[in-house]
C-alpha cells in the first residue's frame, strides 16, 4: 500500500473525474426523456433551448472528462507498475546464484513482467470501472424504480438471466479455450520440432509421415477451434436474444402503460436507456471477484520473490578495499547444498599473487564450485577463503566482486554498443583503455571492420556475432575491468581450434601479472600453469606443476593427459 | 500532484526521443505495394466452398439489416398506436397547448360508458373536440409486440446459422491452408529452411495462417456489413427524409477524415509502445541470464538505473498513447454527436411545431445511429485489408517458393552394394545462389574420390565448408557446379526414398524428436526389433545411459520430456543412423561434445560396425583421422591436402601441424 503513497493526489483526481462522469452519464437519459415529453409533445418551446443545449453539452463534457480521467489513470498505474518492477528487479539482482539455479531466467522474467502487467490491468480498468459502474448502476436502479416499479422488477429479472447466461457460457468458453490451447501447443510443438530437426526429416525421407502426423494434429486443433468459436458465438447470440427480448417486453409493456396513461413516451425511452446501462455493469460485478483473485495471485507471487532473503550478505562492518594483490588461501573449505550431499570436503590451497592455478577433474567434481565460492556466489559452509589475508566475507561485496574478472563458457553480450559492452565492468574506462583491452583480446581488428566501429550495436537487436567473437568481447571486458584475480571457467571449450588459439593468446596477456584460476576441458591449455589441481569428489587428488604431475607413476593426470593427446590411439594405428 | 500536473502537458508537447540504451531500432514494417493475393486466395481456397460462402454472405447481409426492421416497427408503434387523433381520425395538429398534453391523457373512447374525467370535461366545456386513440390500439399493440418478438427471434436464429456457417467455412479454409504450408515447408530444401530460420517458418505455418483466418473473417463481416447497411440505410433515408441524409453526407466525410488521419499515428505510437515493452522484456531476460556477470562486476546499481530509464520511456509511451487515443476518439465522436444532436433537436422542433410526427423523429434518430456503425467500420476496413494482405503475402511467399531439389522422373535406385565408390567432380557451392544475398563460393573445385569400403576424413578450420560438403553429399543442397556420383550414377538420378535408405547422415547438431528414446532411435526404421535398437544404442555407447533413465527406452525426451546433454544427443543421433544400416555413412563432427574416453570408445565400435562400409567423416580430432584411409583438408572451400594419413604427415601442412598440436 505504501507504494501508492506518491500518487495520492492523482488517485483522488481520478476518483473525482470518475464520479463526475458517472453522474453525468446517469443523467443523460433524463434529458432526452424531458425533451420528448415536455418539448416535443408538450410544446413547451420556452425550455427547448436550455434542454437542447444540455442535451448537446452533457456528453461533450463527459467525453472531455474521459480524456483526462483515462490519461491520468494510465499515468498513475504505469508509474506505479514501473516502480514495482524496479523494486523487484533491484531485489532480484541482489539474490544469490542458488535462486537463479532454481528459477529459470524465463520464469523470473515472466513474473516481473507478466504479473505486474496483470496488476496494471486490474488497477487500470477494474478500479475505475467498478467505481463508475457502481454509480451508474445505483442511479439506473433508482431511476427505473422511480419511473415505474413494475417495469423495474421485470428489468431485474432480465438482468439476472443475463448474468447467469454470462457465467455459464464463460465457463464453457474458458474450458474450450484451454482445450484448444493444448491442442494448439501440440501442433506448434510438432512443427517446431520438425522445422528444427529438418535435416533428420530430410535425410530419412520421412516427409510423408510427418505430413500425416501434422494432418492429425491439425484436425484436432481445428476441431477444438471450431467448438470454441461456436461456444463463443453461442454466448453472443444468447446475449443478443436476451437483451432484445427483455427490451421488447419492457418497451411494449411501457407502451401499454402509455395507452393507459400511466407513463409518458419519453419515460419509456428513458427507461430503455437506463436498462441498457444496467446490464454490463451487472456482468462486470459478477466478474469482479475473479479479477480480484487474479490480482491477489499475481501479488502473492511477486511477494514470494520479494520475500526471498539475499543469502550472500555483507557483515556488519565490511572492509572496503581498492585493488588487492591477489593472494588467495583456501583453508579447509567445506561446501554442500544439502547436508547429505557434500560437494567440497575439506580443501586447502594456497595461491601466491601472480600465480596461475588450473582446476581439472570430471564433471561435477566441484571445480566450478570452488570458483563460485571464491567469488562469493555461494558462501562456504565450513572453513574459510582469505583474500590478501582477510576473509572474503568481511569485504564489502561490491569491492570484493570488483577484484574478479570472470570469463565463463557461455559468453554474455548485452544489447549495447561494442564499446559499452567492453567497459561494462568499469563504466568510466576511457576509449583508449577500451581499445587497449580489445587489442589484448584480439578483437580490435574485427571491431574496426564493423560499420560503426566501437559504436556498433551488438546483442539481440544489433550485429550478430560468432561464438568466438562473443567470447573475445567477454575477455576484453574482463581485461578492461582490470581485476586482481582472473577466473576462466571453460572459457574456450565451445570454440573451434582457430578461435581458441586467438583467445589463448589474448588470455596469456591477460593472465600475466595476475592471480588466475582456470577450469579447462582441454589439457593442452593449462600446461604452463604454476599449479595444477586435480579434484575428485570435492577433494584434491593430485597437486603440482605439469612436470611434477607427469612424473607421478600411474597418476591420474598423466593418464588423462596421454589419453587426451591421442597417444594411446596412435599406438593402435 | 505537481509532478503529475506539470508533466501532463509537458509529456505531450515535448516529443520525447526514443533513444534509450537497450532499446534498439524498431524494425519498420513495410507495406510495400505488392499485387493483391485476394483473388488468388479466393480461387485456390474459397472456390471449393463457394456455395457455403455465397449462402453465408447472403444470410449475413440480410441479418445485418434487422436493426432497420426494428426501427420501422418502433415508428409504427409511436405513430399509429400511441398517437392521439381527433375524432375525425386525423393526427392531432393543434396549437392549443392543453390539447397537446393529450399523448399522456387517458384514452377516451367515444362509446365509453364512464363519465369523462374532470380534465376532459373542462376541455369539452371549452369546446375542444374529444380526442381518441386509434381504434383497437391495445390489440394492435399486442399484435405488434408479437411481431416484434418474432422478428427478433427470427433474426437471432438466422444469426446463429450464419455464425455456424462462417466458423465452418473459415476453419476448413484454415485447415487446408495450414496443411499446404506444412507440406511445402518440408518439401523445400535445407538451404531455404536455413535462409528463413525455423522459428520464422513455424510462425508462417501456425501464426500467419491463423492471422489469415482471423483477418479474412473480419474482412468478410466488415465488407458485408458496410455494403448492405450503407446501401439499405441510404435508400431508407432517401425515401423517408432526405434532409437527414444531407446532414449525414456532410458529417460522414469529416468523421472518416479524422479517423483516417489519426489512426496511422496511433498505430505507429502503439508499435513504439509495444517495442519499448518488449525491450524491457529483453533487458530483464538478458540480465537474468547474465546474472553472474552483473554480480561479478558489481553492476547492480547501474542496472537498476538502466532499467528505470527504459521503464520511464515506457511510462511516457503508455501515457502518450492513451491521451492521443482518447483525444482522437473524442474528435471523431464529436462529429457523430453533432449530427445526432442536429437530427434530434431540429427534428424535435419540427415535432413540437407539428410539422413532423414523433414516431418519425424516433425513427430518424435510430437510423442516424445505425448508419454510423458501418461508417465507423469503414476506417477499419483498410487496415484489416492491409493485415490480410500481409498475412496472405507471407503464406504465399512460402507456397510460391520453387523447391530447389526435386526428384527426377527417370530416377533409379541407389546402386547397392556400392562397387566403385563415391566420386566428387569439380564441386562448387554458394549459399542463396540466385538471391540478392548470394554468398561467395563456400566450396570450389572440390575433387575427391572415396573408393567403396573406405573412409574419408575431412578436416579444416570452422567455416571451411566441411558441413556444406557433407550436406551436398546427402543431397540436402544442390551443387552450384560440378557433380557427385555414387558408382558413376549422378546423385540427382537417384530416387529420393532409395537415396535416404542408403545414406546414413549424422548431422553436427543432433536432432531430437519429442517422443520416447526408442521412437527417436527407430525414427528412420520404425519397424526395427528391440534387439536391433539396443544394438544400435550399444554401438553408440548410449545403452548404459538409457538403462539409467527412469523407464529406459520408453523415457520421453525432447520438449516435454527429459533433456539430454549435447553428447547424449549426438550419440542418439548416431544410433539412429546406425540402426538403418546404411550403405554410406556421412558423419558431421558427431563426437565433438563427448569427452575423450567416450569418444575413443565410439571410434572403436565404429571401426567394427562400419568395417566394409563407405564413410565420409568430418572431424576435428586427429585420433579419428588416423583411423581413415584418406584425409582431405579443406581450407576456405578448397581441398588443400589430400592423401593417406602418413602422406599428409610427411607433407608437413595443416594436418601435420594439427597432428603435432594434439599429440605432443
């Protein structure tokens, strides 16, 4: 609720506009009734001018008000929603990786955007329409009963039938729509599958079979389409006939009363106008509970996110720091997600500034986890990690993160220019520094071939880049951030050997004079590391330089290395 | 209040630029003048349903005009039943204000036995003639009421029939269109499917066809409503009151002008708003994907600011759209309102001065309102037509595509078993040949022979044309120049079915179909026995993994099932090809995502499984190459080295470098 605070006056304005509008629109039938009765048939020409002017002006005023009311209303809701979105977004950015491992990016985006949009819809329409519906409905009920209570009772019955029809039909339509969607999803999924697997379809020559499958999907999808459309039409036809018949009954009963002199013709007209005003508000009232429920669901889901406490928090008196030297000590580090499944079990490792460390091991052995612990994406569950002698949990988070330059297997390109992408980690880097970083990452020459050089937009809306180019931009970004410690997590494993070689050269330049941690798939890339750490099941199995490890008889590293390099295979051939 | 009130007009006056970070240029949709597809659509898809269409059109046209009938009935009620006549039966036209009260007065029947009311007595005393309703007014009213209800019911019944016909018609047309599109999409060659991405092709088949249906339905209704209602309304007005027609003839063009003028502006603004919204989506999903980068560079604050900036652009857009939209509607509405008021008030004056009957006024007012309904639609018509044309254009762009690869009528079976082998002569290929975005030759002057029963390994840097060459061998592309022959038989003289049966292709990107593991392996050979399937899985080193899955071979994979890693997909794809026991195997770097150990196992089983078969293998690994009898190195689309592994090693070129690099 406190989110609404800043908009109090604007909301009051909207309410005022709405009430005024409903009052005016509730009065217009009276005007036409008065005109017909008193002026046209009764020939009181003296009030003709006044009433006529009112008849013309009232709707004009109404429409002018509507322009302001709806604009203000939209402005308030949109401002509110964007505030809410910002709030959630800010919160999400502070959450730990564990959250993002559980919640896929797509799901998170949907919540931030869709659920807030649902809320917008509810504030934007439901709030004001309910308000104006109430006023209009009250006026209409009072007016119809005042004109003729017997007809008004008939009207009430008609409205009730109308609402019942609406409720029943809408349930049917929703059910059919769901079925239709399901069939459509099957159809779409099938086509998508076939289009992306077209090589298999073509090489196995199964086009006819696939066409037959599509024919079946198509038939059932269209069948449900047909049923849904008919149900929809059925509903509208019911609406038409119910309103037409009820109006007919009211009109003719009214006329009969005119004959008896119990009503005037103008009153019959006014009554009809009021009855039309009453029907849709009644339907909307019946929907209101559902709409509010929807809003409540959206709101709870949003609050679910807001309730997630950031796991990684700063201690009470965080130490701030500038660029550190890069001395890293892992002291008996333990880590697990769940108590029963330990990931890291008592790992100790000391790294001097400027050293390069390579972690190797099978998938799931915990090598990437080590890096995530070092960068505080997760916190250790036992032991400690010290950076330049201070526990990493004692540092200010922002300063700590700035010590690391991270290049991962998947590269991230933002929809910005090349320049902005490179200096993402240090927005105040000068153009010269950006170019220097790009040159070090061997991407400068490529960037110069782009139409606008460093100002070329890349990413989703811009130039498409190859995987290798993206990765090199990521490396340039890391270089530009000028970190104390570099972290490479399988940075080159998705590349072909050409681009890998180019990146290798860039990386060597990058790693010089910095502490670095590398996780690599291809052993050839880590031969020159100062320490090679072979991890197995969360423990260090072998540890030393390449030559030391190769000297170990029956060592795992030696075994892996020879196998990888194809020696064993060569012997066979 | 101040920031809102102050900003209110400022937002409107300052045309805000839409140049925000993370908001790319909106792609302009160009409604270029293409020839209309409507006639073709009518001929190809509607003609088979012509009678249904005709019936729908006629009943729809009839149905839309029911409002005129209702208005006419109202007029009868007012003028002939509620009206007050003098004793001679003529409608009362009197300047006497008291007499004119009579429409509210009791009906005084001449033969009434009750004494006149006090008021009537007073009037009689003043010498005013006794007034009366038309004879039998009550009975007539009752009859009219029944007529009225029957009319409503009849038209409602008619409307239901029309709706049914309309839905059936459009659904059938949609079904036919979709199937044609799907058939065509599968028939078109790989190069086309790659030029148009799979996602776009999907939306052509599913969304654009649905759009055709929706727009066609809307169009049908609009056109019929417009023509029938305007024509009938025009005639009725001309006959009953030409002056109202004159008023409408003045206001209608004004109304249309306002709509036509504003709608394009509105649409472009709405598109901008949608674009801002989708940019917001893009921004968030980008950042959620890259959360590691955002956090590790400590950019959270900056991100919130960037988001907020784009968000405020959205606020501006939303406000602008809403304000202009309502303002425009107001202007358009004002012309209608003016016309309506003129008719009602001037007509009312005429009624008051006795120059027009009340019934006629009511009738004319209703007519004015009815007349404007189709007129308001008219502005919509152009846009509906435009959208229909765009959707149809997209569908026809697929349907009109000429398949690049077709079966020769004199095609023969694949020469099985292969005796001489595979010969590639002077092969050249360029992508999108004949299109505006033609690429330079990705392959040129490729000459290779693979004797039957031997293996050729193709190596080279990425982008050298290795996959393209393999696709050409499988006839997924048609060469720009040169020929491919299997046992001297050109590849385009081989029947499709037979070619597919005898070539086993394992593409680089493994392809998974939604379904069980078993279905996936047996994709090319649905009648395979369980034994054959497990054997193929074992050969591809996949069997053990499958046994670990919850229901083993029946486990669902693909979109709705379990997801597989890149390596598992590759092995599945290999098993699929091995199951068919093809004569020639084409492997496209199909072990790239596997670890060294599994890769070696697969290489070993391939050695035994494929002994005696002909194979062309693209690979990055020397360990694979040394198992082949021949190696060809591709560089920039040309064969630079060709020979046995030993020969190439001696040559000291690309292969030798690679060999030393990988086997140090």
